[in-house]
């Protein structure tokens, strides 16, 4: 019998600890598939952030560094400069990448480090218990915005893909979602493209995945995906903001 | 090789290259700026990597990344910048990644000034960042030692899989002295089996650099493992292989008063000892060359013989606490310090000695 | 001046090549087989419009590289004389750039050496080599290196320099060395009080 579905080689056999319905598992799988398909498993080195995906190293079956909060792009820089043949990627959430690590991500992008960044944007701090993130929507209630995010005191949701796309150095900046099969296929392709560019030595690639957090949003997974489509995607519209080498057309 | 007249900061840079270091990540701050400037020129000549990071925080994390991938790697800064690096140093110590960190100490607290100081002793020797960890701290007192201890620092970092801190100051960084540079040595980025991307490992194996142990028992086990390593280091530096490397004693055997100081202060104290001897005062100098592990045993031995100790620092009194712990009440321990960037003169120290040994 | 050790403070305006002059003396001493140290201005004296550095040449190991009481002060401008005059060891030496510093009431317990270094340098067509004129003059007094040592080391201080510039440098050193010989030096000629200072 032909096997049509299996665990990617790049993923370990450790079961995910993520909450039911969480998108992390899906995106981990997409990363694993991309690395398998590009035959990069033996060269891959991941950098785990601080946040829910702090244990990402348990789920991928290759070398990993666990970085301080927000510093993954700097750690990845050190690894990639030391081992230029390695395929180095960071996997970061919105608190990690868009708040405490803003400087690190902007400057790694601006140096055009030949690394791949997978950015999970679910508009909330997951691991610390649902606090307001830089990407939290206006009016959205969280543990630290109990009256809803107020733009006059907490600013507006920050759009990292758009910001990074203004820089000259990055090769590929795109935003995707995994809320339905069509978007999932686009996300899979985007992550594949990002690693392909790195494999070819073409520079910095950045994939933002607009995601859900059912637990801290206080919604069921299906409702969360509906809420994402109705509320998140208008603020964080999917699309490709930069594709210097035309990888999407190739 | 013939002697070369070099600034201390530049000597560190050249010595790093000769030690096989090919990776430097840093951020500008006075008075260490000659070091990154030197390496930005030198490293590309040997196919090395120089990155001026966006912050001290980023720089130390690049060091963490490069070190975890097996590089012989360093960063440098001055006091306020070293404060910023503490987060990364804690992770590096926790994940047991070797690297060299240079602190060309300037006056603090806060922005302080750019003049030389020794007020980062506590930060350097107590760990500095969060958690139960230690860094090995070397304290050169000449441009020659800036070079020698840089090379030794890389070796010690690799041997113990621990960050090594070179604690210098503004004078040592800026001064020029003749240096004998050693022969270059090779370093293989694939010499560490635990490193990320190490090519020689079995397909089933994978390497992980991490300082997270969420399970309480696991973290306790890890912390005791670190503690045991620190104990081994302490033994090697107080009684074992590095005993002579760790401390310099000058005319201590018959001394009635022992002057204790490290770094540039120890040079001034040597002049004070000479002057004391000319005046009939039996003074000696004890100079810790390694500040952690502290040469407690060497001081304990002298506490049985000498009558008094005078600790001199460019701070309001930090190392003196370690001296007191070592002397343990056996003899009086006095302190004299200047701070804020002032360097004490041999005359004022001599005056302090007089007050102790000739109180009338 | 002790034959074993020479402690020198060099001072002047920023731009007069003071740190470089210090380096020239230190490097020449090192090549002559002596122990040397060089420290740029540090501490409170770095304020007040003067650049200065400290050089020690010694036959023995240099313990403290700091100098509280210099054997010699080389002063390239007036504020430097005011700042360091009283620190000079009794029996020590003040060498000063008489192009910019007028004769005045100095201490009577030090040797005074006046050299119109800036004028000599201008005559050579390059005011910037006044520092090397002073280096030549100092070679006259040093017991730890000779003017020949200085000539020998000179081309290496500015690698890649044009031939003409190297020639000017050489002449500047020569002029400084010879000026001292021709003019002789004064000793206690302008007698006044140590306490009044200047």
C-alpha cells in the first residue's frame, strides 16, 4: 500500500505539548516538510525563542539553540556566520519578535543575514498567560488590557512584515495564515520558498504566520479561526511584501 | 618574534587572532574602542568575521550563537555595556558555552565617566547576571599580560566550557608597552563534539545548547553539575595546575604588611613596596591574577605570617571583602581606595602604609 | 636625571602631535633595548585644553607606569607649563617650545631648555614636525637612547610616507638635536620662587 501521509523526517517523535487547536503544531509540520523536501535536515540548526515554542527543540530532529527572549535573530547570526553551510532558522512569537526583540529582528533583516525567520503572530502572549502583545488588536481584551487595548495609551498593533519590507536587504517577506486549507497551502509554499532562498544563499527570508491562541483568546479552535478571518486578517492582511528574487513566480 | 609597541586594547585583538579566534561581535563604547577597530581591520585579513551589532545585548547573543556552533569567539565592552550583556552571559554560563568577554572597566555607576576604575569587581566575580553561576575572571596588569591572558582565556574557556572574563581597565586598555607576541595557533571549529552543526556525530544524535530545565529536579541537577565544575576550577586555581598562574607574590616571605591589589593598581603597589623597603618597612605585594576563583588559600597562608593587610582598589572597596573572608579575622585588613576615575598615587598609598605600621 | 630611568610628561595643544611624540620616544627606547611605557592623558589632568601623555624609559622592569613626579616635562604650549611646572622633580628638566612660550619666571631648581620648535618646523615648511624637533632635542639628554637610535627608528613611525616627508622628519630631529648643542641650556637663569609658580 502506498503511504500518502507520514510524520516529516525533520520532526522528532516527541508529542507536541501545545494546547488543543493551537497552530504551532501545524506550522512546525510545515517547517519540517519544507526542510525534508529541500533535503536540508542534515544541515538544519534551529533557534528556539522564549514563549510557547520555547520547547521547539524537542519537536525537531536536528540541532537547536534555545535563545534568550527576543534574541533569536542575534543568536542565529552567530551560528550562521560560524557555519555558513548550515540552514539556520528562528521560530519566534509576537512578544519575542515584535516587542523585546524588535532591535534584533530589524537589524538581522537589515544586515541581510542569510537566515529564515518564522514569525507566529497570534496577537497575544501565550506562555505567560495571555497578556497584551504589540500585535494585540484595538479593543481586544487580554490579561493586561482588561478594558480592551486602547490606542491612546497602548498604541496600535504593529505590522512587522510591512516594517521589515521597507528595508533594502531582506530577500523575501511574506504574511500567511493557516486558518483554512487554501491558506494552509499558501503558507506551506511560503515556508518552502523561504528555506529555498536560504539554501541558495540569497539572503534574509521572513514568513509571518497569522495564528490563533484558543486558550488565551477564550474561544474554541473553530471559533478562533473564524475570529481570525474576521478580525486579524483585515489588520494583518496576507500577502507578499517583498520578493527580490521572484521565488514565488519560479 | 621581535617586541612590538602596542596599546593594551590592540594587544588583546592581535592575541585573539593568534589564538585562533575568528569571530568578534561588539558595540562601540569608550575606552575599549581600539579593540573593535583593530579587529574590524584584522579579522577580514584572516577570513574572520567582525560584526558591529545593534546593541550590547545583540552582540553577546551573537557570541552565544557562534560559541554554541563551535567558534572560538569573543566580545568586548566597558562597564555600562557589560551590564547590558549580563542576560546573555547568564544564558552562556547556563548552556556551558565557552567564550571570551573583555571588560575595559570605566567609572560608574550609571554612565559614570570614561576614566579607569575597578568598580566592576563584584559584577565580574559574583556572576553578574541572574542565577547560580560563575565566570572565570582574569586580571592582567600589563600590555604583555593583556595578550597572554587573552590566549590563556580562550584555552580555559574551552577546557571548562565556561565564559571567561578578562577584567581590564581604562589605563591598561589605553597604555602602550612592548609585547612579545606568541606564534599563531590553529583552532578547528569542528573540534567540539557538543557544538551545533558538528559534522562528526552519529545520525541519530543531535546537539542542543540550552539553559532551560523546566523540571525542578532537572534544574537542580544541572545547577549542582555547574557547582561541581566550579569546585574543580577552584581547586585547580588554588592548589592545582593553575596555582602559580593565579597569583603573584612579591617580597611576601618576610613582610610585616601585605599590600593586596590587582590590575594596574598592582603595578603602583610594586613601586610602593620598593619605596617601603628603602625606608625600612618590610612590605610585600600579593596580586591576584585570577579574581574568580579568588586566591583565598594564598592569602590564608600569609595571614599566619604577616601582621597587617592593606587592600588598595580603584573603587570604594569591593575585593577587600574577599580579602577579609580569606584572612578570616586573623589579622587586621585595611582598605584604601580612590574612585570615580582617580588613580591613587604611590605617595598617598605610602602614607596609608605609614599610618598602619607607624601609627605614631 | 637618573641613568636608570627617565620619566617624562609631554603636553601641548591637541593637534601638536603630543601623543605621537610620546610614542616616538617610547618606541625608540624600546628598540634601544629598554623597558618602556606610554600612557595617554587620564584622570583630572585631561581637562583644561591640553593633551598629554606619560612615557617611562627604564633599564629595569617598570613597576608603576604612572608618573607623579616627572624627571622631564616637554611643554609645547603655555597651559602645559602652568600645569606641570611644579610637578617636576628637583634637579629635573623643563623643555619648552619657546616659539609659543615666552621666557618667564621659572623655578630655579630645574634645568631649562628652550627650543623654538614651532619656528624651526615652519622653516622646514611643515609646522607639524615641531614635535620631532623636540624629539631630537630630547635625544641630546637621554641616557637611554641616542639620536642615532632615533634616526634609525624614524622611517618606521610613518610607514608609507613619501620620501620628502621622511626627509623633513629627519631634518627636524637633526635641527632639534643641534639646536640644543648650539644654544646650550640655561640652569637657574631666571631665578624666582618655586612657590609663586607661574
